[in-house]
């Protein structure tokens, strides 16, 4: 994503660690498995298309029950006043 877009911004809220923290945040983000690893039996190969770049806060929200998708969380974030 960094090579393609030139930045790592959260796919749910748009937060960019480099923009917020300068050089300390460059190249930093978290990676979320869109399909839970627990949903697979045994080993499996994860494809890049099955991963999302997210910030730490959104990553925690994605793992709260009931689980929501990145698109659903993005809609929640955008629906908040001031978003």
C-alpha cells in the first residue's frame, strides 16, 4: 500500500501516523485480516487482498463483538458529527 499510494492511511477513518507523528510515524500502521483467522481450519495463505490497513483505534473497534467489516466501521465513523 505504501509503495502504491505513498502513505499508510487507515481505511476506516483516514488517520495517517506519519502526518500525526512525523518521522516517528512513517511507515507505521496496523494490518487487519478481513476474514478472521479463526474462521479457517488449519493453515491457510493470506492474500494481500484479504488485508486492510487500519489505525490502532479502528483495529480495536473491528475486533469488538459483534464484528463489523472495515466498510461498516468507515460508515460509522463518517456518520458521526464533525466527520
